[in-house]
C-alpha cells in the first residue's frame, strides 16, 4: 500500500512539474513571438558616431573632386555680364560667408585648380554654376522642355531665370547667349541623356528641365565635364555627390535607406539609380522618407541645402 502511495505521489509531482514547464515554455514563446512582431515598430537608435559616419559618406570632409578645372569661366562670366562681381560678393558678405581669396581669384583671373565641392564651398559653387548653366549657349535651353512653357518670353518666369539677380541688368539678356563651354554635337547629346536621368528633391523635373537653381547649376557642371571628356559614369557619379552637398538632408535619408535595406554604403550605390525619379525627385524622396518613418528610422537630418534663391 505504501508503494502504491509512493508511486502515486511521484506521478503527481511529475505532472505538476510538467505543467509548470509547459506554462513557462508557452510564456517564453509568446514573449519571443511578440518581440519579433514588434521589433520593426521599435525606433532604431542611431548613435551620434554612426550618424556622423553616414554624414561623412554623403558630404566627405575632404570634399569630392571632379577631373576638370574652372579655367576661364569666372572672367568670361564677368565679361559677359551674367555675374556682376560686386553683387555677387555682396550676397556672400550678407550671408556671413564672404568670398575667400581663392574664390575671388576664380572669378577675376580663372583657375587651373581641379574643382572640389566640399562643405565650405558648396554654396559658392551653387551660384557659380547656376550662372554657368544660365549663360552658356545650350540646346537644352534653346530647344528643350523649359522653352515649351511660354517660349522665350515665358522662360523668364522660372526660379532659375527670374530668380537670378546677380547679373548686370535684365537676366534674360544673358539666357543661353554666350559660348562659355564649347561642346561637340556628341557631347551635347551626352549632356542631354545624362541630365534627363538626374532629378532633384525640390521638384519632379529632371536636370534637362532646369527650372530651379540646383538644376541650372548641375547642368553647368555636366556641360563642363562633358566638354573635358568625362564619361557618362563619371558624370552620374559627380551628379550624385553635387546633389548630396546641395541637398544633404535628402541624401542623408537616401544613404540611410540603402544602408538599411541593401547594406550599401553611399559610395557603393549605383549613381544613375539614386539620381533617378524613384529616389531623387520630390515624389521619390518623399516616398523614401515615408518608408524610413514606417521603420522607425526618423532622424533629424543634417543641415539643409541652399534654397532656390541667391
């Protein structure tokens, strides 16, 4: 009888232990499953170091160099009248970013130095190449999409034309009227093909429709590169970095998107792809921002790029 009671007791204790173990295992599974389901909802904490590393990728402190120099562009534009030197200098003085001696030399005497865009001179280059794109004789300006909105008289109403206030007299007197950069027909075609695939986050137009300062400035950069024998890939790569310096907030988001989703550093992202309407247009960049928000990856972007005015 005692043996029966003992066996019965052992069985009861075993059942109780199993019940406790099953309950714990079930609870563990529920907690683990809930953790997995809720993981994507938790905000991703980005350290200051990782944020700085990402910013360094899009706006490297040493800058981004293209294999062309300023040449005589500065003196030619002052001679043309698209740049009134005193007006130009005044804009930078008022913004507490007075022109450096090197920048004044670029304007007055020209320069054989290779062009490097960096955190300190991106604003200078934005206005410098805005003037280049606006003044240089170009099929894109004479026959492209921009001229279809009101013809020659209506084209002066865009931000890239009506917004330029640093010329001597009426800006439209200088619109596509001086051969600052000589392009062969093949080079002109290359510029059109490349700029048609480069977008910017302030609108949904390509650089081949340069209706704002960023588009007009990048058009000037692409023309100068093409005239100096740059390849299509080199032009896209330059476009990626010039856009990143002019729109650091947007390209910080894009760099974060590609790093999170594809595991790619900024330098590894296909230049033509990131510059496309899917990513770099106003609509594309807003979609990326929405995706980041849904993943809990919303962060304060770095400093903003220049606006559409001088």
